[in-house]
């Protein structure tokens, strides 16, 4: 159940990222940073989705850790685009907050699964 909520949030984040990247590319003609953001931001949900079909708990943790790394990378590219003036604060803050919420969910899921492996 929690994985489904997280996946839904990650998909919504990916859609937001696709839209913001398209807008930045069209209006500001920037593609290097937006391509990096697009790759990392859409990868989060893909890895969470893949974790649903993990072969073991260890495989599940591995896939979720990859999603977490992509989440951290997404936060970096968002911050860079904001601090260089490609994104307005009104665009940046909501997407940054959503990314942070997903990051916290990923950390919680990883920690819970690891704790259950130790039992």
C-alpha cells in the first residue's frame, strides 16, 4: 500500500519534471541541465515501480536505494536550475517539497525493510 502511494507521488513528480523541463527548453533554450533533471527525476518512479517485482528483500532494498540516489540527484538539479535563474521560486518550491517527501518515504521504506531483514 505505502509503495503504491510512493509510486503515485513519484509518477506525479516525473510528470511535473517533464512539464518544467519542456517549458525551460522552450522559453530559455537550456538543455544540458534540464536533460539531467529529466533523466534523474523520471528514474525515481521507474526504480520504485521495478522494486515491486524484486526477487528478494535485498533486491527490493537495492532498487529503492537506486531510487533514493536518483531522488538526491533530482534535488541537486532542481537547486541548480533555481539558483541559476532558470526556475522561479514559485516553480521550484513545490517540486522541491514533493521530491523531499518522496525522499523521506524512500528512506523510511529502506530502513523498515532492512530492520525486517535483521529480525
